[in-house]
């Protein structure tokens, strides 16, 4: 009897160990899924999109910015988390043969100005001072919420800039300029004030790579349309409008983004390859040494999309019963 009882206890203990092992395996499976889902460490997304050029012949810079604006909205970043700065209003320019429109392709099928564009800083409001104030949060108390970057230490921020630049500077409205040192110091203030988790900086301008040479703050990834000493070239000339509609680098970036959807697993290494010298004529550059994660593990939607909070559960939910109770309460 004692031997049988002992064998029975062994079987029972073996069964318990098996159940514990299975539960542990299930727990770690869900934990791995959760960690993979939240691997970027951020809980919200923001975008600061800046066109620094005025005058009709710079139509393409406005189209660049509005096209990026359309893409991030399509992928889930709401207007409340986008700061849009346009130095000129091409849609209402008297030289525009198609009033209230801005097109980014010569087929004229997509009006990127649309009917739901919310411009936060326009015309002479687009200055170096206002741009730096938006980044650092040093804004007068009377500034409306729509003109503020209300980010925190769990925010992933996309900063896109386009305009005319040179070695170490980007012009604002042909009247002033921001230097790469000023930009680097602004990003450092953002880091010290815990205003971002990770930051993606993209610039489309001549000698664009010079603008990220002085960066020194953690968790910044930067891309540029051209190397030092190179021009960034325009694209899509239109005879009716009389100007180029976009810049080459932004055109191919947006062509790439059109294939992205909110659940895409495409990573940043893919973005680095979108505009080779054979297409851009200039040589695009990128910098990742300040970024803690491997770009291969950074999803495009970590910056161009929006985080949605999801709770992972192991059990089934009785939705029919909950819906019936809700309907009875409504009645």
C-alpha cells in the first residue's frame, strides 16, 4: 500500500510540475508578445512639420510638408499631436492657376491641401524663434494648445524640415537662419526637460547632412537628402503651374510611405534605402550612432504612426452578455 501511495503521489507531483511548466511557458509567451508590442517604450506620438520657404517658386517646399502631413495623419497621428508650420500659403497665392489646391504630383490627382488641413503657424509666424520655442516648450502662457508641443518622456517625435540651406544652416523665409549648433542645443534642452523618448529628424535641403553633424543628445536618429557639398534637387516639373511640385528625396520617401499601413512591420533600414543616388542624384545620408536601438528593430510606425494602448488577456470575454446588459440599462 505504501508503495502504491508513493507512486500515486509521484504521478500527482509530476502532473503539478507539468501544469506549472505549461503555465510558465504560456506566461512568458504573452510577456514576450507584450514586450515586442511595446518595445519602442513610447506611449504617444508627435510630429513637427516645418516649411521654411516663402514665394511662389518655392511651391515644392509647401507641397513637401503637406504631403508628409497627409501621410502621418493617414497612419494615425491626429491633428492635436501635429504642429504644422508653413511659411507661405500656396493654395491662396494669386499665381496659383488652381486656387485652394496644392498638388505633389503632375497627374494632379491628389490635392494635399485638402479640406481638413490645420496650419498652426503660418506666414511670418514661421520664425527661428517660434520654432525653437515650440521644441523647448518656452512658450507664452497665452499660446493656444494647438500651437504647443505637449510631449513628455514617453513621446516619439518626428521632426521634418524642408527649405533652402547650406553648410551648417537652414534659411527661414530668406531673412534669417537656424544653425546646426542651435538645433543641436534645442534637442539637448528637450532631452534635459524630458520632452521626448526617441526623436526622428528628417531634413530635405541642400547639404542637409550638415544639419545633424553637431547633434549630441541621446535617442536621436537623423536622415538628410544630401551630403555636405551637394545640392538637393527638385522633381515633378509642371508646365501649367510653372514650378516644380516636389523635391526628389521627399517624393521617394512619400512613395515609400504610401505602402505603409498602421500594422506594417517595415523598419527604418528600409527607409534608409528609398532614394539611392541613381534616383535622388544627391546622396542621402543618415546618422544612428546616438540612437540606442538597432534601426532594424525600429518600425516605421514608431514615428510615422500612432500608439494605440492594448491590453493583452489570456481569457475569453463574454461580449454577448455585456452587450445585453448594456442594452437593458439603456432601455
